[in-house]
C-alpha cells in the first residue's frame, strides 16, 4: 500500500500494566450525561480504567458502568456507548443483537470488524501483498492475547522453519535501526511514541548464521525510546500527513475506531515505511495524555448521535 512513500508489511506487539496513584478530588463532578457500558477483561480494565482517567471522565459528565455478563445485554443500560474487548461467538452475537435493538447506541467497535485483527493472515491482507524474503520474522497465526500468541522468532533459513509450530505467519525482516513508531488511533486523534525494537541483521549474519532465534516481547511501554538520545535520522517521526492518510485508510478498510499500528522506517532511507502490526483496542494507558484524548472521543461519539 503506497502512501506518500512506500508502505509495506512485516511484524511486533504490546500490552503491559501500569500503576497510577489516586489524586484528591477538588470539586464535585457534574451529573453524568454520557453513560458508557463496558465489557473488558480484568487486565484491560486495570490498565485502562485508571483513577485519573475515571475522575476526568466524571468531570466531563461521563459515567462508566460495568456490563454484567451473567445477564442479557438488552436488559441493561440505558447506555450511550458500549465499549468492549471480549472474545467468543456468544459475546459477538450478543453485541450484534444489541446493535439491532438499539441503533441509537454507539458500539465501539463492531465484532465483525475486530475479527480482521484476530488472525494475522487477514490482518496482512488489509495492507499488502506478501513477497518471499531472505530472512523472516515468524509469529503465530492467531492473535488471542495469550503469551503464546505474542511469541516472536527470527528465522535465518527456510529449513529452520520446520522447528516452529504451525500455523504461523512469515513476515519479511527489515532493518530499521532498532526503533519502531507506535501510532495510537482514537477516532480521528493520532498519537505517536517511539519504542525500541529488534536489532538490525547484517549480510554477515545472514551468511554465517542458521536456525531460529526467539526474542522477548518487544515494543512495550518499558522499551520507550522517546527520552533517549538517538540519531536524528532514526528518531524523526513519520510525517503527520502520512499518518493521517494511513489512519483514515485503515479506518475505512477495517471499520474500527480504536486501534494502533506499528510502523518502521527502513534503515538508510528517509521515506520508506513498513506497517508491521495492527492491534485492536491497544494499551491506551501507555499512551501519553490518553485520559484527555479518550474522554474527548467519548464526548464526540455522544454528540454525533444527538445530531443524528
């Protein structure tokens, strides 16, 4: 997918916890005018619904209400927005049925759209045609949030692939100076952070090394490269117009409002970028200023429904 410089595809991921202490309240919050029903895993709830975020939302008239999974969704609410990140056919069917019964409620996001990112093959098909490379990044096909699904390997030859468990996805390894750009999308808002990534592979490595090498999970919040003294050519962020085009195009193709994309710039180039991963509802708690960006997003959803 060429966009103002070549955009191709390859691979990497995220998701960890952060702690935040509560601050004292300074004034009573206004009554809730936007009710957000949420269905999140305990891990996502802990990393996303932090005290500071909850207080800011309350001050903007937003109330978060947990959805009881033991009861029919149609019996709960009323909600202005339903925010969810759960898996399973039963849950997907419940959300789709609820959308039909309550078209006035904004569901973020439709299960059918999220499904594209549960499988790395369908994820890849959204952005690029695959080609046969010299070395490979290897990841499991299914993306289910488990430790196993985040496994990452570098294979230096075809024969070594037999050592890995199928099904898997092969992605071309691109030297990128060990830095990736994690681009968070929240509706129309875009926020970019730098993260350390996999080290470069030299021609000498390819000629001398064989086999498969596993890597620890990369690009998490603890691998931030934002405050590190990097070569300016490496640290330079992708141009904002390019990011806006990519975000708009993926929003159109995927039908999602909440996702992040990992982008790398090929070493030695100025405008040759690769999309290496896409994640639904990523770890926004690790995104700078996420509290303000996300509450503004929820307010805009409610206002757009009022206009309709």
